[in-house]
C-alpha cells in the first residue's frame, strides 16, 4: 500500500463502509482544547509543542481511540482552559494498514487554510515519516509562499520554483535541499 495523509472524518466514513483500521474515531467539541505534540521522533525539530489553531473558529474535531498497540500517537489534546473534556486523548496518529502502508490520521485542523510555520513543519515531518523519504526541498522560514520542487524519476531535485504570496518583497529566505541532483546550485 501507499502512504496516506487524511483526517478522522474520512476514517469515520471508511469505517462506516466496512473498512477495518486499528482505530476508531469520535466527534468531539474541541473549543476548549489545543493539540500538544508528543515525544515521537516526528516532533524532534518542532520547538513550539502546542498548536491552538482556531483561525477558522471551528469547534469540532475528533478523538482517536486506539484498538491495538500498532498505533503511533504523535499528537494529544490538552486543555486550553482550566477544565475541558477529552484531555489526553489522541488527536493525531500514524497507523499501519493490513497492506503495510503508513497512514497519518489527523483529528484536529488538518485542512485549516491558515497554518503557523510550526504546524506546516509538523505536517511535513509526518509526510516524510509515512513515506519513508524526505521532501526534495523545504522552505525554511515563516512567510507565505508556494514551493514547487521538480524532481527526476530517481527522486533527485532538478529545480525549485518559489512563488512569493506576500504583498511586496519577501526578503531573504533559505531553502533546504534534501535530495540534490548535484553539488552545484544555480540561483536565478
């Protein structure tokens, strides 16, 4: 099987249709919750360990219940206020399907159109982990942009285009090239 990144709502639909996973999901009110990243190796380079989201004002998310030990927890809910239900429940997990594929399942704010740099890097780390290979290039920094890497069939990076989505100039930026095709870079 191939790696998949998805949300718990999709898993809920697949479970209703008879698919089997090592998890169950339950819709919950997340207005008093944040997501805290666990000590999983995916989160080693994430300095801010809590994601509060809420940019879209969503109140709903999913708690993810483990049905076996074959589930890796990479995020848990924590209280954003003094008293909250579902604290400590899994919010993001990695499951391995019966075909051997790794799936990342997000119970909270995967498809939010406004992400912090920390959240973006968290999602990128998860993508790299479940696929077993690094992204060809990563933009290091916190400005709105689109990164378009082009790779050869062997996965080596051929080129990277960066689209600045800010009004005005972006200023200096850094690109982390993780799978270079050669030792020389040409900046245009």
